[in-house]
């Protein structure tokens, strides 16, 4: 399983309505991107968040699905209008799970 994690700092002047729209549109990717198993997004409530006000995680079935996500036309269309609104931080990783036995 592969995880795509992201956090956004909003650019100055972004409204609450725009933030809600971003959340809605990211969640709407579910079912449109092959291999995307789960999508979770929300407002960052951590006092250690370094001004990253919004974040999310996406779970992909495998590395190929994760890699196919970035050039996917639906993701590209989202990025066209979203990128001017944010300063993002992104992480992608092969995820170990607490539900799987450790095989060291």
C-alpha cells in the first residue's frame, strides 16, 4: 500500500468558502482515480502544524497506482486551479501497517 500525504498553507485572501470547495473537490477524486482506495482531508488542528492549515492522506493500492495519479487528467485539472491557492508540502511512501505482522 502506498500513501500520498499533503499539507497546505493557504495563500493570503483565501475565503472559507474556497477552503470548503477545495475539500469537496479533493474528496470527489474518489472513484475517478484508478487504484485510489481511500481519501481523507481536513483542517489541521495540531499546535505543531507550522502554519499548514489543511491536510490529507490518500491510500493507493500500489506504487503504480500512486505514480499514475499525478499525471491523471482529473488530478491535473484540480491542480490547475488549486496550486495558486496554496503552498503545499507532499509526502509519498510505501506504508507499513500496524495491521500487518512485522516481517523483519
